[in-house]
């Protein structure tokens, strides 16, 4: 029975959009020349529910990235309960084709979408070249994520441009 369960779990992982590459479970592709192995260990067995909610959140996040003027998005599951006390982290400098590394602790659809929107907010701030205080940037991108989720990308982009414009 145990073997059957393990094989079924492996089948489920292989049939989903995340693919295993170099021990990382990844969805999407980025043209950025960054490899998560430079900074993070792979999560070789991510939570199936977390994989599922990120798979369903991925197309919405990719649409938002395009509205922000970015290219293809890539997500990688990494080892550990958090990424510097966060659920995910945008990799600085990859804003033209964002890379986001994820813990596998998100198990709700709305939380997955908000997490990805938050990280795309960081990518957009990075693309502007504006230097923000870390706490101020966190507040702005969190408000951006909620605005994008509740009111749509156009309102969120206006909010983000206005907020960042105050620091230019």
C-alpha cells in the first residue's frame, strides 16, 4: 500500500505543470541568467496542495507581469519553511523576466495569488531603479498586491506608479 501511495504521489507531481529540473520543481521559464542553485537548496518534495494552488495562480500572475511590462515568469520551490521570513522572494535584477523562489507553505488560492502579486510588485519597483527603504517598499508592494487582487491590474499599476513617484 505504501508503495502504491508513493507511486501515485509521483504520478500526480509529474502530471501537473510543475516540472522537476536539476532537483527543483519549477513552473514557467525566465530568460534571466539566474540559477536558484546559486543561493538556495531545492525543495525536492514540495507539498502537493501548495503546488496545486501555485499552478492555478500562475496564469493570473503571468498576466499581471505582462501588464507591468515584464516577460515570462518562473517560479521555483526551494527548501525551508520561509525565504528570509517570507513565503516567497523575487530575485533582484530579473525584472525583465521575473524569477520568484517559493516556500511550500501556501495552501490557499487567494494567498498564492497575493504572494505572487506582492513579489511582482518588488519586480516592478526594481525595474524603476527607485531606491526605497525596505519597510516602505514592503508596505507599497503589499498594498499593490491587494489592489491588483481586488480592483484589477490597471488600478494597481496606477497606485504603484503614484506611490513610487513620491520617491523620485
